[in-house]
């Protein structure tokens, strides 16, 4: 049996390594198709902004992350042919499969809102910390600014981490307080949601923290235009928020290979899957995991870890000739940095919230000092 994994990012690596441990090379051939030779620990981007991480610590060679017996091909998939169980690549021709696991992740749509691309390219007052360069630029801009309005804005859902725009604005406010210049700033958080966060009890807790610390929350705000020259963010209804420094979370969409492959994904490129079984709604031998999927939950590394484990269990049951019973319940954990030395862990699944909404120093230690090591040494190898 040949399993082809498209994407060697977080979830593709976790799944491939778990599969290699579960099956011998004679039982299952595992091929991973990944376009990048470098693997970056993305949850550290917000830490980079606030000098809580060093960029050299979050990069690893992709080839070093996979167990022996996994065939890693550095190339890019260009089209999926699900009728014939083949994937076309840029340089290695067609690769056939018995089972296809799509773990291609997500990409940012910089065509909307109007002006976002130009603002980010100028890099003067519009930033995004969703890549290493952007995080470092934003960190420098925060150090240089000595007053004005700082805005954190979520353009649209889905989002890789629902707490990302929240923790940026709260940490920025805390940073200026520590510098003794808090009174020179106004802090604004905009969200297309009715509240800053989507789930209780965390939503009420975040709202309370923002009120107490003077962070204005503008809800039901969907950005339609970024005017970097005038320093104005406009939503589709005409509401305006002025800024001197804007941190944006751009809209997400699926990768081109999914968008360009018939019946595999939806109109914006998310792999169409059953939210519990991760199997494609049209083809029973295709699965979607991680950011590439259309699961109704946030796109986080914790969710990827859980999905990789559950899909491996389902593959074990398939190989044994059993009806697969393992199911994914939408479980994720989202760390929310609220100030120096304090983090809330928002843990929930499709149906219920699991963790309390407590600001904790222990959570800070886990997030800032332990998670990167856990990620590279235990999560990616599939040991936890």
C-alpha cells in the first residue's frame, strides 16, 4: 500500500512519522511531497515580535525531521487526479498512490481587503507577523514607535490561531506600559466576530481584560480597505478605524493545487472533508488534515497533532481490514498571551470548552519556554 502525503509541514510530518512507526516498509510505502527544504516553527512568530524567541531556534532542515524509511521528495504538487489516483509534480512527473493525505496547509489572500498588499510591501505602518520577516519588521516598528494608535485586525475567518490578533494587542499594550509610555497610546482590536474571541468562557474573559486595560474592541468589523497613506482601516459598511501602526491577520485560502483539482476541495481551496473522519466527501481514499482542511475549527498545531494521531489510527484499522472507528472531535488548544508572564490556555472541541479561562504563569512557562522543544522533539516525531 502506498500513502502519498502532500505537504511536509507540521501535520504532514507528524502523520508520516506516526505511520512509519505503525507499519513496516513492506506493509506501507510512505512518500512525502514537500516544496520547502526548511521547516519553521510558526507558533513562535508572535514571540519573535516581543523578543521572546530567537529566529535561529525555530528553523530546521526539512529532511532531518522524518524517520528513516520515509521517502521525502522536495518538489511541488501541481494537480491531483483523483480519478486515476495520481498527483502531478513540477519536477518529478506523476506520482501514484493508494491513499492520498492532503496536508498542503493554507496561504494568504493578499488581494483583499483593497490596499493590504501595497501596505505590507511599503512596510511603514502596515504589518503582519504571519511569517518570520513580517514578525521581525513588526517587532522593530513597535520598538521605534513612541505614541499613537496601534490597531490589531482580523480580516476574516478561518484563522490559523484565533488568539493571534488578541495576544498581539494585549502584549503591545503591556510592552508600552512597561516602557512607561502607555498614556501616549490608544489600542484597538477589530474583529468580524461579535466578540474578540469566539468561545466562552474565554470570550468574556478577554472582553473583561480589554475593558480593564483600555483596549477598545470593535466587533462585527470586516476590513474592506487598508489606506496606508492616510492610516485608515475601513470595513465594508464604511466604518473607519484610524491607525499609526496596523497589525493585520490576512484572509486565508487553500493552496492552488487543491483549488485546481476537480472535486477535491471547495471554491477557496479547502479540502472538503467529513469533520470527524477527515475523509474527502467525494473520494474515499483521500484525506485532508491540518490547515488544508475545511474542518469548522481553528487551524492550530495542537489540532494538527490530534488529527495526525487519529488518522494514523484509522489507517491501522483499514490495513487490518476493519471498519475505521477512530474519530476527531475538533480538539484544539490555543495559548493566549495576555501580558508578560501570563497566558490563558483556551482548550475546546466542536461541542464544549474544556479548560478554565485563567491567566497563569505556568501556562506562560509552557508556551514560551517549553512548547518549541516539545514540538521538535516529541510532536513532530509523533511521540505525543
